[in-house]
C-alpha cells in the first residue's frame, strides 16, 4: 500500500491509500471522479537504500498532464 496526497485545483486536498500495483491512469481517473481537476500529486517514494528499512521515505511531487 502507498499513501498519496492529491492537491485539487479547487484547493481541496485528499489522502488516498492505494495498492502499489494500481496503474497511474486508473488512480488519476479515480481521484478526478472524487475531487475534480488535479493540480498535483504527492507520494512517498521508497528510499534508494532499500536495504535500510529504518530510513525515512522521501516525498515526490508528480504533476499529471490534463486528459485530452
């Protein structure tokens, strides 16, 4: 499971808990149905030092293109 924070263009923010196997397009469509147009998505990325389970995850921001 992965925790994802979605910032919507309306200013609304929502945290989603989704399986890592979910496709990005599937997630984007689901989030858009719930909150409208998406401004940005913030998600936890696993540490590059995967052998160290105690390390803090880094945060990433992904801006998805508008669906055409």
